[in-house]
């Protein structure tokens, strides 16, 4: 069928006219379809009906695969490659589903949010347990408005457009000697 999908109600009307011995040229004119479309979809109704059923079966299989994928990716915490492998699809198919199916995309994005929520709950557990690294990470990410940020200070010195190195010598505050 090369990606063409006839309207099933139109299919039934044309099929009825064809069975009633309506001339092909009259059917083509009545429904404003080309001879190619007529020959492709309507001339052999049994074959076309089988193709329509086959397309519906493919759609059902794909629907089940998408549903299974969403369950598997939840169990695998977002690992796309392993999820694709378990469901029996390629990454290309997964990305095609994301771009073509808004419901699938929304469900997948909800799964991503679930993973972030899960990670945040684990982070909060670590903070409650007194993990200083978790506390610092939290403050650097969530406490920016309160000044918890890392500042990168440029310590390079340029003299006459040339980078320059300055040697800093420590001085003993308890000594009367002056460094050379």
C-alpha cells in the first residue's frame, strides 16, 4: 500500500458500487479518485480488506510495543539502549516514536520526571543522613539565589601582552630576616 491509507467509509461505498456493476470510469468520476488509486485499493476488495486488517494488526503490535517499552524503561531507570533491546526495537524506532507520537512522547517525558523525582528523594535522604557532599551539591544547585555558588577567579597575570609568572615567597612573621 506504500503508505497510502484509504478512507474505510469511502472504500465501502466504492466496493458497493463496484459490486453493483457501476462502470469504473463512473466510480472514478463520482468519487474524484485517480485510476491508479482505484486499481490500487478498490479493484480487488478481498486483497484490500486483508491489507487493511494487516495494517491494523501492525498498529496493534506497535501499540503493545510502545506500552511495553514504557514499562521496561521505568524498570531500567531510563536506559534507552537496554529498553530497546528488551522490547526488540532499535534506537531509531524509539526516536521515530518520540517524533511521531505525541502520547508516547508525553508518557516518556513523564517517565523522565519520575526519574528526577526519584534521584531528588535519594539526595534528600543523603542530606538527612548528614552527607556533606550531598549538602554542598544541593546548596550549589538549589541555593544559588542565596549565594551558594562557586566563583572561578582568574589568577593569570599579563604584562605587556605576555603571560607572566609571579613567584610568591612565604615570609615567617616571627623572623626579622627579609627574603631575597
